[in-house]
C-alpha cells in the first residue's frame, strides 16, 4: 500500500488516542531497527521517546521477534484457566528479578488494566474502600486508572471512580509547598500522612505512586520520600502500590524505579517494558501476604487474554535480552553520561530551567524566566502553538520525542549508543536556541 493511501485510510477511518482528529497529520511509519525508525519517504528519526516509553530493547530485536514467531508456530492461544509453558516460564523469569517477596503475578494486556486490577485486589484484600494517588500522575485511560490519574486528561471524563483521594507531589523544582530541599524536611511526604488522617486511615486500602513520575514531568523524589512513605503505609495498614509501567524494566538503571530507594512495595503494576511493546502484556505483582489471601478467597477478576501465550513468550525473550545485554546496568551507566550532557545544555541555554532524571528516564524543563521559573508553556494551558513548534523543529532535525507543555522528554531505548545520544542532543541544542528566543 502506498504511503498516500495509508494516510488517507488512517485519516478517514481511524480514531487516534488523545487527539482532536481533524488536526492530525501523522507520520507514516515504515520500518525500524534499534534506536531508529524511518518514515515512508525514507527519513530517519532517532527515537528519543522509545515510542511510548516502552521499546526498552529497541525496535525489532531479533531474539524477541524470533520468540514470537516460534510461539505463533506452536500455539497462538489457550484459555487462561489452563497452565502453559510460556506462562510458567515468564512467572519464573519475573520472580527472579522482583524485589522482596513479590513473586505472584496476575497478567493483563496493559498498564491501565494492571492498575484497574490492583485497585480491585487492594480493596478485596484490605476490606477498605478508598485509594490515594497523586495530582501529577498518569495511571491509564480506563475508568479506574483515569480516576487515579491526576493530570488534565482526567477531568473531561469525570465523574470518576468513587473513593479516590488525591495528594500533592514530590516536585522539587516547583515545590507545591513553596519550600526547598533539604530545609523542607520533606513536607511532601508529611502531607501524605496528614491526608491519611483527614480521610481516616482505616478506610484507605492503598496509595498508588509512580516509581518515578513519567509523562507528567519525570519527578525524582527526595531520597527520604519513598522510605518514609513505606513507614507511613505500614503504620496505618495501607498498601503501597508502585506503578512501574513506564519506570520499570531498567528505565532508571534498576529493574524497578522504587529500588533506587531500597523500598519494597506491596504491589507493582507493570506493562510497557515487560515485552518492550512487541506484544500487549501487563501484570500486577503482589507480595506473599496478598497472594496467600487469594489462596482461599475469590479473586474477582478475569480477562479473555489473561497470560496470552504469545505475549508471555515475548516477555520471556525480552527479559532474556535485558540479562544477556546487561541493559539494566547499561542504562545506569549511560544515564550518567546523558545527565552530564543535559547539564551542559542547561548551562548554555537560559530557557532551560531544570534537567532531571535517573538512568535513561530524563526531561528538560523549559522556562520563560529562570529566576521566577515561569513555565515556557503553561501547564494545562490551551495555547499549545509553541509546544507544537518545538516538536516540529525536533522532527525536522530527525528527533522523535514527547514535548508536553514545557517538558521535553529524553527517554530513548536502552540500546541507544552514546554516538546516537550525542547526535540527538545536537538537534535538541539547536531547538533550545529557538526556545531561548522566546524568553523575556
């Protein structure tokens, strides 16, 4: 099919997510390899967002592709109630990399479904109704997951799931309490306990937090935040659920982001990097006390494609690649290189207010005024013309990534080379010269 026909059919019959359909002009994706993809005209793009922050092992990794082909030739589907080899192989492989005693898994098709089922499990296990999440968060687009979500995608689809309570975030660059670390005494986590008390802790089943906040700005919490949050949850019998859909599987230089603070949650929700997006698959990992509960209590949940054998085979191969190519360690090492390069850009460009990240999970925050920290584009603002212009210039230079309001994300596949990083950052350097011209 010719590119023009592909685009015509797409525009006339396909509804894209999170989009005003009439304003779209999508790239016609043709083929890909490693850290790059090509459009139908042959233009090459460095994939600085790993598509949707999920292609951790890069495009078209031959070992994962071959595993999918081999599994498809053997068995494409069997019902969830049966035991099957690729499912058992995946739970074994996952159990070997999970923190603490999280060694039982409920499989889903996405991060949103993982969070939906984690809500259900938390309520069943605790007998409590309320769940807590943060204002600047993203947990998915389905009903329960969008209710947990704190960014501007939630209000248009409200009323939301009953019983969801919001707390403020560990956003140090724009502290919601107007304080500065470390003099702040980590007020952001004290605030969580205060809200628990307002809501009556005996009614709260769980708190959901991203290991590191993803699409809402890559917030790295103060080092005391996660350990203290664990203590607060233990004090009140509240489950700690770490949403590692974006931040998991090596993205921050650890298997799961929460491990950067040596904290073991009660549940981990995951997807994206579980198969690097090759086949849809998500999961909820639960601790022994939760899995023990469901040995003699009904788990009220099920999906036709739960633990799909094709997806599980992709997951096993994908986890193998992480091990064989030392991608977790590589992300940590290359992340140090990347942060040094981003720090250099910050020194050079007055429109760069902050750079932050862990591993290959980083962001550039743009400002109109470095002293007042006024954002270059207002968060949740309606005028996105400047954001669109920044993105247009990046694409013209052959860099594909997210630009959300005043955040420019650098979240490449874990297989990216240092030369490719430098190439993409050179394009970003040029674009930042343009953003410098917008400050005043």
